[in-house]
């Protein structure tokens, strides 16, 4: 506890010194989904004044099913956004002036989950089954998966809830490891009662969220872009180191957004984000490897989502090095 | 081996064991009764909880059924006839208006359908406060078709209740939707065209469930088929969490198991015990499914409160038991004291008795029981012991006496032996002296014979000379004759004296030789009394010859039973003569004293194998300092020439050595002297 106080005091001290020495720049950010521990790094950095310490007075917009972060960025209604790589490549291919400042997650958390009772053990067992799928970018890899195993499935478009899976309306559901998978566990299923298929285990890994802004902003104020990324990474580190505190901060934003708050669920989510963001432990922040980028771009091209793959160099503009 | 054990009194052991046992018995009884009562309560609870749970479920389902009926009716109407927008609107408004439990109703059509979807996607009529509102959404620009209330019944092709959720339009309103899929006969087959949905406020159901109060802190809760909390006293749980999340958060496998059984539609009536999430207290749980919606209702019974009346009763019972136990303890203490006190006193008395006090006081026990018997027996024992010890003491005294007498006897015996020993020494001395004397006597005898013979011859010669002188007297002058006569008379006198003393010396030497030679004479049966009389006469007349005035009063007490005994008569006669001579001499010496009447007493006694002669006189007696020496040879108190000092020595040899008898002397100077001669009857 005293350690925490000391750290907070340090933050405040640094913040004050920066405040006095330079003027805060206002900026905005939107996550690509509703407030939850999936974005704990951003909320924690804002709540603890880490952005301010880095000279940014940040406003976080609320994302969600009806709010597309990509669209907001495209419409220049926000400075920074978290966007999935595939989504961002589509934007870029469409000609939107968007650049990747940092790749947060390289390993995909997207998975398919079946109840063991359904008898689905292998990809082949899914043949002829009803599979719950999400639209948009969530659809690309499952479809590639079904193609890969030459499966004829009955796709059922599902919403943000996976209740259809609980009602046995579908045999297999899409799930994010850090989110829906735990929702299934929270509905009384034990891990040994489920069969899981991580798409990344089947050669269908898509790096997921990254931090994006417009190329224009990066040109005009690269310093702010760098500060935003640094502050965000600091926020993540703090969140992982102080999970309960971070969860409570996230809960505050969830409450504001009138969302149901399930603490064990958020705790799980933050823990999984740590596995995904820092797979090698402390400070092991990811870069976007060109090979992975090209795999996603090629997949999108094959899928027909894009016509031309944007060049890697113009897309990935990391403002920090890994050592930073 | 068990030395470490402290010494515990009988009373302590008794109290301890009785208390332990009574406590154990009471504990067993109480535990049994408690368990039975507890089980009875639990059984009653099972029945009452079943009733309460099922009636609550019924209450909840009543509301669900009401909504279901409205929705089903609407669905039938819409399914079976073509309706205009206005008619649909009217139907929904009517349904919401007339059914207060309905929060809102919607009709939603498939986006690409052939039906009313041409006109709109969803029509919703909702309630905001008392007012109603309606919204339309376009068919293309709406995502209702992936919402649970639409998608799930569509996929499952049946009417059903959704999972509870927050209303998208009215903030903070939690609801649950009953959706009926609408199928229409299109080109000869039934085709899904849309959903008719009716919302029910979750608050309404929550109120029903929350109204259940069980004792002080018991409560009811309801979960959805996913375990989502639908109703709970902790309102923050509702829709925020699931029973499984709570199990995860509280790390409770029991709760997880409860949740799994509940969502599987199982029932349980007060069979599960767990710590409830409101008070954390141990509780019994009852649950039953709300079948219509696939939910489950749980009722929590706090064990403590249920059993509190039982506990109160048992508290009272325990207080009574404690009071009883205390009384019992006091009684036991009293009884054990009444036993141990006399026992302690008896122990004290027995210690005293062992210390020698046979009159130690015994406790007074009036009770006619074992302790009384023991005390009585103890008293008897004490008495017996006292007597026995008394007898023993007497015997001991006697024994001591015996030992003392024995000691005295040993002492006297030892003195006797000592005396004998000194007598033996004396005898030895005498024997050696005797031998010496014999040697000397033998050597002196020869010259003495010369002396005697020549003395006698000289006498004869003197007589012859005298005759010659007489014959020749004339030849010589008168004076010369006279002178010759005188000279011859002197010679004659001297020679006679030499002869006299020579004979005397000869007799001494003879006596000495007789003494030393120890020659035993012939033994023969002899009448002792005759010997005594003979000796006495001889000695008395011998003295009377010297002095006619010598008179002695003589008494003789002879034991006439004495038979003749084996002795050497001349020797014994000699001894007796010696004795009598000494007595007469002693008395004669004393006769100068006035009023002196000499007296001699001779007594004989016949003993078993011996004869005793006692010779008593009242002469001068023998002084104590010389009485030891009287039997020594040559010891005499008589003037020179009157005694040889061999008389008693000789007598000693004769009696002791020759006859194996004894000779003893006892005397008091100036009073008496007594010689005792003991002779064995058979030599």
C-alpha cells in the first residue's frame, strides 16, 4: 500500500512539474468496444493522470456496438483510436489516411467454443453444424478456417450476447478468450466441459488491436503521438502491476456507461490482456512484424475485402522502439 | 513406573469419575435429543420450504403466464391475418395499456422477408412512467435481428423467455422478454416472418421474490438459465453478475455446484448447507426451477435463526443440567467426605497405633453401612491388637528375666570354673612340690640314719662309761669323779637330745616321703562313721593327755543312710585325725578367752554318688589372707616344732588325688572354721 502511495505521489509530482513547464495538449481517443478491462491501460492512464504527465489532456469517447472507432477516425472525429489490424488495413486500403503507431496484441484471442456434450472435438466435427459468428472482421478468419477444413457449416449471425449458445440455438459459438470465454465459464460451464479452437492455433493468427491515428496528425505532431503511445504503455504496465486498482478504475467507466459490472469477469479479462499484450512478461510490448501484416493483408485481399494491400512501411509507423 | 502420578485422594477420584461420567452421559443424551430435534426441525423445514418455494415459483410464473398469454394471442392474430401498420400499432398499444405487467411490446419482421418488413423493421410500444411511446426502426438499418429476443426464438423456432437485460431506451430498466416467432404460410409452406415480443419488468418479479422473508435474515433469490442474478437482496448483483461469478469471487465450489444444479432445473429442499452471501452465515438452501423461463428460485434459511428457539430451549435445559450437576456435585462431595473423613481418621488412628498408641480415638460413625462396619472392625482389631501386644510384652519381660537369670547362672558357673581352675593350679603346684620334697627327704635320710644310730650308740657308750666311772670312782679323787660324772651327764643329755631330734627329723622325712611317694594303699569298703569316731577319740584323748582340763562339747550328726564306701581306710583315718588335731589345737589356743565353750560339730551327708563330711569348730578361725595357703606343704601357723606344715597338704593329696574327692575350707577369723570333705562313693 505505501508503495502505491509513493508511486501515485511520484506521478502527481511529475504531472505538476510538466503542467507548470508546458501547456497540456488536448486529444481524444476511442476504444473499439464498450468500456471494459480490455482497455484498462487507457482508462488507468487517464484516471491516474499519466496522459497529463505526458502533456496530454485526453478525452476518452465511449465505444460500443453502435460506435465504430474506425469510422470515427475516418471521419476525423477522434485523434487516436484502437482498431483491429484487419479493420485498419481495410481503412488504409480504402484510402483513409490512417497509420499504426503501436501494435498492442500480436496473438489473436478469437476462438470457437463448443460444448463437449455436442460431440464436437475436431474442426471436422463442425461440418453441418450451426456456428455462431460475428460480422465484419470477426467473420474473416472463421470463414478461412471453414475453408481450410472444407467444412459446410450453418452460420448464424450472433450479436454481442452468446445466449444463443446457452439456449442451444447454435452448436459452436465465436468467443474472445478474454471476454465471452469467461462469460461461458460464468454461466456455469467448467473448462473441462468445453472444447476450444483458438484460430491462431490453426494458422489463422491475426494480430488484433493496435493504436492508430491519422497520418496527418503523425506528420504535424509526432511528439504528441509518441507521448500518447508511451503514456498508454505506461498505463498498461501500471494496470498489470496493480490489477485490482485498474479493475476498479475500469468499473468506474463501466458504471458511467451504465454497463453491468462483473468483477471476476473484468479480473479475468485484464489477466488475459496481460497474456496477450506482454506475452514474454514485463515490458515485452509487441511490434507488428511485416510477415504478420502481410498475412492479414493477403487474407483480406483473398477475401475480397481489399483490392490492394497497402505497403507495410506506410501503414506501420511505430513512434516508440521496443526498448522504450 | 507410575511414580509421576500425583497422589489423588479417594474423594477426588470419586468426584472426578462421577462428574466425567455424568457429563458424558448428559452430553450423549443432549447430543441425541439435540440431533433428533434438529432433524425434526430440518424435516419440517424441508416440507415448509418446498411449499414456500413452489408457491413463490407459482407467483412468479403467474406473471410470466399473463405476459405469455397476451403475446401468444397477439402472435396468433398477426400470424393469421394481414394487418396494416395502424392495426399493428393499435394491437400493441392495447396490449401494453390493458396489461400493467407488460412493460412494452414489439413486432419485428425479418429484414428480407416478404411480409410487413417492406414497411418497417420493428415497431415498439413502450411505457415510460404512465405514458406510452412508440418507435419504428427501418428494416435495413436495424440490428434487432441479432438481438437475443429476436435471434434465439427464431433459431429455436419456439416461443421463449429471453435472458434478462437492460432496456436500451429507458435507462436503468431491467427487463425480460417473451418472444413468439411468427410464421406465415407463404407459397404453401410456413415461413418465419418475425417475432412478437412482450417485455416484463424484472423489478416486478424482483418485488415478488424480495417479499419473501425467512426469519430475520433469510431471503429468496432468483437466477436465470445462465446463472445471471435476476433477483437478490443485494440489488447490485442483479444483472451484474452470475451465481458462478460469485462462486469464483468467493472461491466457493459449493456455490458453484448449487448454481449448476439450479440452472439444470433441479430441485432441492433444505439439503444443501452453505454460507449465504448476505450475512455469510450458515444456511440451508432450497431451490426449485421456474420452468416457464428456465430460471431457478432459491430460498435461504439461516440455520442459526431456525434453530434459535431450539438453542434457547437447550440453553435453558443446559442451565438446569448445570444446576442439577452442581447439586449432584455437592451431594457427591458430601457423600465422599462422609466416606473419606472416617477413612482419614482411621488412617490417622492406624498411624498412631503403629506408633504404639493403642488407644487412639476412632471416628464416631453412626451410619449402618460399610464405613460403619469398617470402623467397628477397626475397633475390634485395635482391641485385639492391644491385648496381643500386652501378652507379647509380658512374654518379652519373662524372656528378659530368663536371660538375666541365665546370665547370672553363667556368671556363677564361670566363677565356679575359675575356682576349680585355681584348685587345679594348686594341685599342680602341690604335685611338683611333693616331688621336690621326696628328693630332698631321700638325700637327708641317709645322714640322718647315721646321726640316729650313732646317737643311740653314744647313749649306750655313755652308760657304759658311767658304769666304769662308778666302778673306778675310788681310784679317782672325789672331785674328779664328780667332774667326770657331771661331764658324762652332759654328754648323755646331749646324745639323748641328738637322738630325740634325729628321730624327730626322721619322722618328718618319713612323712615327707609318704607324701611324695603318693603311694595308694589298699581300697576297701569302709564304714565312714567308724573311721570318724576312731579318729575323733584318738585326737581328743591325745589332747586330753597333754591337758586334762581341755574339754570340748562335741556334736555328731551322722547320716545313717550312708553305706560303707570305697576308701583307703588308713589314709582317710589320717586325714580325719589331722582335721580333728587342727580343730582341737585351734580351740585349745582360744581357750584363754573368757566364756569360751569349745565346740566341735561333725556332720555327714549322703548325696547321690558322694558322701560329704563337714567338720566345724568355733576355734580361732583362719585369716582370709592365708586361707588360700593352708593346703600348701610346709605352711603352718603353729610354733616351730609343733607342726611340720604337712598335715593339710598330705590330707589334700589323699582326698583330692587319691580319692578324687574335694576338700574345701570356709572360715571367719575368731568365729569358726569349717572343713568339708567330699568323697565319691565308688572309687
